[in-house]
């Protein structure tokens, strides 16, 4: 399908794809936070957060399920402001920021968006699927593409990086993948350690899959030490260590992957009394930052929301 044209091309020339082979969530992220940096900071009341992204600089970007808005917080101070005001019919769930400053946003209703992380400007809107019957949930960066999950359909979608227009690739999931009706299936996504495939968490019943990006063949990853990753949401990977945010369980399970990412062995779990249904995570230095979606709390315009950091 054809993406809409941006109102202003603010990107990015020859530096747009400086590190195409780098997978978001795979490498180092900025300097080590100082002990004085806050480990908890607020979001606007009624924000309804879901996704968080952090790049090389100490800023966190958090989307809103209420209206697709984006909030940016300085990790050094905990102070933030609205970067993009959102709009009627917009949703922001999973987010990833690229090395060129572009912010990729999963938009739930069949949509992926690309923003300038400096100004918040909406550059490109990609229509990945039909509006109904789909839930574009999360995103990662691998090779020359941004890859999006669809929680309600057995497919991944890939769009060109660098704010470019181009063909949207739909990759049907086959192999061990069995799509379940009326529940969230594919959710968090991250590249494999060798950079050749994608790891996808299936929230229900709680499984991990290694997906071949050429064929769509999904191989179920054998879990050792814990039967499932039920309620698995956001994923983050550092080398062969995989972090799985299990939202309604209020924990992060930490797994050691084998060389081919066919087996994951539980190393430990991370819990924190400040967790209130965390959904996704992003790394800066030796911390993971998570947003509390508070799915078990009835939302109102005055409901409070926040993000918290834990050491890794």
C-alpha cells in the first residue's frame, strides 16, 4: 500500500541509514545514568501510555493510546513536555527511535507513523493493513526496514527506514505459528542476536518465536526454567540476553538465548513495587525504563501515569 506524503521533508539525506544492520534493543544505549538521575517520573494525567523509546541521547519518548500523542522526558531531570499533540482517531502504542532521529510509531488501527523526534512533526503515515480486524502493536528496526507486529493477524509488516516512501512488505507467519482468535497474539518484537531474524512474543498463551524474515517461517523457541511468558509484551535484547516484560504479572523475565535463538533459559525475574502493569521497556546505560500502562485501573482524565527505571 502507498504511504501518505509528508507535509515537509525534514529528513535526512545521506546519514539517514547510518547503521542499517543494527537492531533496536541490541546494543549499548548512551552513557551510564548518574545516581542522581530520577528512577521515576510522571506522565500527564489521563495519558494512557503503552510504548517507550530511548535513543543515544538521554530522552525518553512515550506514546498515548488516548490520542496518539508523544511525550518527551529528559532522563537527567525527569522533566518533560508534549512533543506531538496527537489528534482524533490517532493511537500510539509501540515506539522505536532510529540513529537518524526518526521515531517509528505503531498506530494500532492498521497504521504506522514516522515522526521527527526533535520537532514531533509527522513525516509519513503508512497504511499497513485494513483498519478493522488488525492491531499494529509494536515495532523494531532491522536492516533497512522497520518491522511491525499485528496482534490480531498472523503477519508482520516492514516499511523502509529513513522516512522513505516505498513498498510495504507483508510477511505472513507460517511454520509453528498458530493464530488464536479473539486474543492478542504477536506483540513485542526484537532482532535475533545474529541480526538475521526476528524474535516475536506471542502474548497468549505466552510463547517466543524466531521468525525468518525472508520466508515468515516461525520456529517456536524452547523455554527452559519457566513454561511460558504469558502476558509477554515489550521485548528488549542485549547480546544474547532477552528481557520480556510480562505486563499483568508485573515482572520482567530475563532469558539467556543460545547462539541460534532456538532455546531460551530463564536466568532471573525482575520485580519492583512500583510496577503497575508495565508494558514496554527501553534501555539507557545500565537501566531499563518502563511505562506503567495501569490496565487494571479504570482510566479517567485524572488518572495518573508514570515511568520507572530498574537496574539491569
